[in-house]
C-alpha cells in the first residue's frame, strides 16, 4: 500500500469510514483501491488485475465496463435526469420497468414498487405488511419471522430480519416482534442420525412450533432468501421448501421471497423462486436488476397485498411512504437496458451451460485437506474451511485464505471460514478455470 501522504490510500485512512470493516485495523492496512473494471476483471491503482469472483457484492451480472449501460444512463441523464414518483407523478422508465418486472414475475404479481437498496426494499415490505394488517382490521398481526443466518440488509428493520450476530450486537437489535427460526444448513444443524429429508421436515416443524408458541394470529409474514447468501451460501436441503410453504399457507402468513441475490439468473433460473417453486406474496429485488451500475431495488406485490394497501391509502388519503429516489429515471433506464442485454445475449442460457463446470470446480476445491464442505447451485457457491490449530478463532483461516487469494489476483468474500464464489453471470469457462486455478494455488500458500 502506498504510504505517500497525499496518496488515495492515506486520504482514505484519514477521511473514509468503511462498511463491514474493522476501522482500527483499516488505519493500519488501508484500502485496496480499485480503479477500473473490464468484463470479470477489476484493476487496482497499481495496474494489478484481479478476477472479481464475487461480482462486486453478488451483483455485477454483466461484468464491468458494459458500455451500453453507460450509454443508457447518459441518454436518460440528458433527457430527464431526475423526477420522482410521489403524488401521482410518473415517467417513462419507471412505468416501463414496473411493467417489465410484473411480466417477468414467476407468480402473478399486481404492482412493482421502487426503492434504492435491498435493505430499503425489505424495510418497505415490512411497512406494507403492517399497513395491510391495520387495513384488514388485524392490528395484532405484526410479528415477522425470518431465519438464523438469513441476510436481509442493515436498516433497522432489515437488520433485525438478518439473522447474523454482527448485525445485532452493539446495535440493540433485533427490534421486538422480529423472530428467527432454524437455519436450513444440514451439515451444521442436523441431529444425530437425521437424514436430509428428515431435517427439512424438522425445519418446517420448528417454524410451526414458533408460530403456535407466539400465537398464529400475531404472525404476519415470513421472509427468506431462496438460497441464503451472506449467511454462508446455504443451499436448502432437499424437500425444504416443499415442507415450509404449506405451514405458511396453513396459518395465512404472507411469504416474502428476498430475491436480492438470487434474482435475475443466479440460480440458473430467472428467480430463485422459480428454481424452488416458491409462491411468494412479495418479492424483493435489487443487485442484478441493474448489475448494480446504479442503485435501484424493487418490490413486486400480489393482489392480496396490493388491494388492502390501496384501500387503506384511500381511507387515509395517502400511502405515506416513498423515497426521493424511488423509481429514479436514470437507474430505471439502466435496469431496463441491463434486462434487455440479458435477454439478447441469453445470459440465462449461458449460466445453465457453464454452471456444471463452476460446480465441478467448486466441489474439487471442496476436496482440499483444509475444506469441510462445498455447496452451490447455478453460479453461486461456497467452500467452508477449517484447521484444528485455528478452529478456536472463527474466521482466522478464512481471512488468511481470502488474503492469499487476493494476493494472487482473485477477489472473493470470506464469510467467517467460508469463501463465497458468485462471479459475474457472463464469466466464460476459461475464466472459471482461471478463478479456481488461482484459488487452488492460494490454498497451497496457506496450507
Ligand atoms: N437481501 C439480500 C439477500 C442481500 O444479499 C442483501 C445485500 O447483500 C440485502 C438484502 C441488502 O441489500 P443492500 O445492501 O442493497 O441494502
């Protein structure tokens, strides 16, 4: 790292507080400054090239440097750089995107609502659910269930949905009324002698027991990612969703599918909900919606959610919610172009074609002496590592492997001792091999 007083690194340390970073350690280490990107690669300010094996933050579906997205943004900037969607106002890009998303939905959806981040989308979903409960004369029905290790964001309500200790500890979270049920990770959560199918059924029984204990009339909704991402890329066990969904239906509980990572091709189908035959009432979308070239997120809501909300807004005189940037025209134009390119280039077909190679290399890496499990689906996966000498310091080995990979030119994300892989959807077979070759070499450095 450059230590020159006027370097970007020194100024970063002086002025910039970073997300998900040990701030004191950062004062010592400084940042990795990324300067530009092209395809699946990014380059730091010394010209060193890295494969971005995480597509940024699970998000840059089309890779870096896609000129058509920059051009779509520039065109919209010149035409109408900003307008809002409050108080009956609208504009072309938000209408077109809403129409497109409703048409793409895997189950019938009535309306799209726009927000700016995954966290905002999930917070908005909770507010919609509460508003709806009041509209339906069920003011007691406000509790929400999500899952241990689920990730739904960092705003007050979405961080409460998130089932990870670091998102609660020292923040005085979770908020009251947000509850967590069993994480569907078979290897770590199974009981002695329990098969995967039995474990899946027990997860559903755990959910039902929580609902009954709390009072079914008090439970409004269940939030879940089809495949858990930041909690460690937890692919649900066989039969999990088939067991969970009937419980929700039995008690009239709304199902919110958080598709912020899975949406738009990650699991080899358009949505994770398609992969697992889910029937959500609300879907939250972001990240690959615009390949994250600009921040935008959306909720899709079905008629069951929309109709009471519409009625209540009529009674009160307004749906008193919205962000200055809701349906931002430039972000919406970029999202539309992103979805158009995905269709034109058949990105989904490409994911299906190369996923077997990705998963085979992932499994091979999982055979390393330090690895205890490899798991994945489509183009998302993870390898979990452990070492007896470091087992008492969770994350220590993961941190070392992550650093060794970065030194060799591969950027991944270590979630404790789990290394996540989530490359741009446009990655080629050759680049998949390059990514795993680097990962294997880096493991030799550490082992
Ligand atoms: N939901 C899921 C499944 C996510 O993975 C994330 C972010 O990684 C979020 C919600 C929050 O999105 P954002 O960081 O845009 O607020």
